[in-house]
C-alpha cells in the first residue's frame, strides 16, 4: 500500500496539558469517517491508557491516519507535560507541519513555549487553532496577541509569524476561519481545518526512486514481534522480507537484517501492509535490538543518519521486593525476577528510562525524567498486579572534568500576582536563580534556573502557595557543578508499634499527636508510618489499642467518637514525602509508607556493640 508523496501530509498537534488537542482529534476522526467501524467509543479516544483518561493528559505520542480529499493525513498526538517533552522533540523530526492549539481563555502556556521553540528549530510553520471559543469569559483577541508575542520572542521568521488562525470548539467539532461564523455555527464541521492543513502543510521531502532510507523516531512493542520502530520513510520504498542494513547511530556499525512486518495506521488501528514508500509514517518490525536514532537502509547505504538526542534521566529510585509483614497478600507479581522482567519490558518502548543492577539481587536502580515519569511507571505496574517497594528519589550525578555535577532545569511558573513573592521565597531555599519576570493581566510569569533536586517535592508546596491557580513547567537545561547541601525540613512522622487493625478509640486518643493517614479498621503493622507528627521528631504509638471493657458502665461510655478526616497521600506526593530511612510500599490495593527498619529495638539487640547506629 503505497501513496503518492504529494498526497501525503504529516503533522503534529502541540498544546499545553488540557487545552483540548485529544478532543479535537476525536472530532477529526469522527467526521472523516475513521470511526465508522467503531460505533461505540469514549471521549478522548486517543487516550488509550486508563491513566491518560483519569489525569486528562497525554503520556505517550500516538499516530493515526485519516483520509480527506484523496490525501492521507498522518497526525501525531503528542504529550504536553514537561516530563515527556523529549518525545515531542523527536516526533517533530518526522512531520512537516503542526497545529498549535491554544485555549481561548488561557492562551499559550509555558510548556507550549518549550515545544514551539523546538518546532521553529525544525523549520515548521504552525497553524494556530484557538480552541474552546465557546467557553465563558474568553479573551480571544488578547490570546492571539499573546501568540504573536510568543512567536516574536522565540525568533520566528516572517513566514512563521504569518500564521493562519482557525477558531474551534473541539468538543462540538466546529472549526472556521472566521470567529463570528464559528461562534454562530450549530453543525459540526471540521472541513475548514482540514482544507487549511492541505494548503499550509507541505508534502514530505523524499524520492521514491532513491534507495530506501528510514530512521527510528519512536518505539512500540508486543509479545509476538518484540520491539518495533516508528518513523517516516525518508527515501525509496520497502517490502516485507526485504534485506536492509541496520546502521547504529552511536558507533556507526552495521549489520544485515530482514524486515519481518510493516504496519501502517488507519484511524485508530495499526494495519499490516506489504509495502510502504517515501513520505509514509510506518512501523517496522524485525530489528528488535535497534534503538531510537538508528537507520534502516538499502544495502548500498553504509553511513547512518545523525543520532537523535534523547533527554537524560535526572532522577533515580531504587525498586525492591516488598519485605513488609503484608508482603505477597495483595499482589500477583511479587518476586525480583517478575519485577525485573517488567522493567525490561518497559525499556522496550520507554527510551528515557534506565534500569541498572544494584549490589543486592532484589533491588534495581530505575532512572527517569522526573517525578511524574517515574510515578506513571509505578502506577501502571501496580494496576497490572505488581507489588514492590521504592525508596526516596535522588538526582543522577555526573563527573565532568573531575568535578561532581548535577542536572539543572529551566523552570517557568505562571501564578497570580499576589502569590509570586511567596513562590520566589520558597524557590530561594532550593538554590534557584531567577532569570526573568513579567506580569500580564494580573498574573506573574517568572523564569528560573534551578537544580533538579530543588524541584523534588515542590509541586505540592506550589499548589498550596498558589491555591491551585498556578502553572509550573520545567525542562532539562544542562549539567552544572553541584550546588551544595539543600536543607529541606520535614516534620516527624507517627510510627505504629503493633500489628492489627486501627481502632477509632486509638485514633481519638492520639489525635493531639498530629495528622493521621489511615481510617479506623485499617490493617497496620509495626514500623508502618500512620501519620505526620506535629513535632520535629518521630513519635511511636499503638493504633491497635482498644478501649478496656469492664462490668461497670461509666458515664459517657457510649458517647460517639468523632474523628478528623485522615490525610490521604497520593502516589507522587508519597514518593517525595519519605526520607532516607523510609520506603513506599506499592501494592495493587494500597500505597503505604513505612520505615526501612520496622523494629528498631530488635535491630539494636542484634547489632554488634562496636557497630554505630
């Protein structure tokens, strides 16, 4: 199944989190007939991962293909969160245009700035789609002015600044080049957008008559074919069972391999095809060992294409087998071999992830791009039935020219003007350097350079400081010399002393000690962290303690116990809440905090006298 290259359009959709790019894709798929065989489907159908649906974000890029006026339009739905920004950058290398989606109320956001800068570096000319025009209190003229200012600030050329504007309501499936017509429209109509794509996005470069050349830009995998490679065919054509040169980008080595399968994209489905040609975005199977940036080429080509930069991991966590008293009670996969196999499987498609052995056979060092990146992996594994425990995340250090260096990030916060001072003060304790600040419509946009470890745990503080009205985005900048100690004081914790079920009586008796994390009737064990102390030091208590029963009824014996609502700590917050001697126990049913050493008295009793604590 080949396609004339002048009838192909490849483009990406770029937007900040929750600006509606996936919803707009739903309308495109529906109105171009790509969903005719799918009578029942959910909203945000491109968000196939349950976590994507729950969080309202796109975690990994996805490809789909629609047919419109004898043209094939390949569309890539890209992540909008900074932890997945490296995937956006790679995807932009295989498209010739992009839709820049901005909210009609919020306008361009910090993460939009980062991705748009990469699009300009690739020479792409965006089509600006002002989405959600039917929201109340929109400021569309101001949003367009902000987009123009952003283009100029990022050094866009004259052609890029002369961008077409589409007004849209993705949820209603309405698009139009005229704002008034779009607001007045009652019938779904995606044609104005599709016509603009055909006019503004050039056909991909390439020559079908030249020797075959392909570069892997993204990965997929399944149990049958193993790792598969997604990218655009740069030149020539390829058929199933063709012998090709696998050219390794990192060292220039080559070897002959066979293309086992070729997959194209049709609507929501991958379809197996026998042949593909220049300009098409396809997935090739049969070369499992290849990585991002490697080239597959005709046997006459022996030089690989330049390698593709992949974002460095900046945070590392230790994953280990669960050894708590509840180990094996809630999980299906609990052994070190099962955990290692699952991590190895993740490496097949998650190119920003690293997994290394440790000095213990039941522990693995897992490195990723940030708290969300690792948190998504952990949450996915627990939903699949895995049970394990993780330690506090640490930055990935490097030695450069004999000096210990740490990763630094570019950080942009967009906050209400009244909250800017508190945010700057909080970041000042985290070794930040402020590089710029300006105010627009009562909101302060502040730029910083900050060590990656300064961002660990900051998100929860940021939500409190801005009362949930702030936006925070960051991207990897470079490695710089280690900035020294960073003192972040956390209160002590409440540690349970006995195994059993927590009682309402004990929770009420110890309510003055701090804030609890558990409800009455919850199974707890010795060494489990059950709350946060209102003192700097840890406090031991027994939540299984019950009321003593006697033959005599005392006055007030049947008074109803009133308890405070416990504080629930979500996964990402738990990962950064713990300190060095603590762990997070992950099971399919529960997330628990615990001490590494559950019984300190027993540990001291078995320790040699000359060994320090």
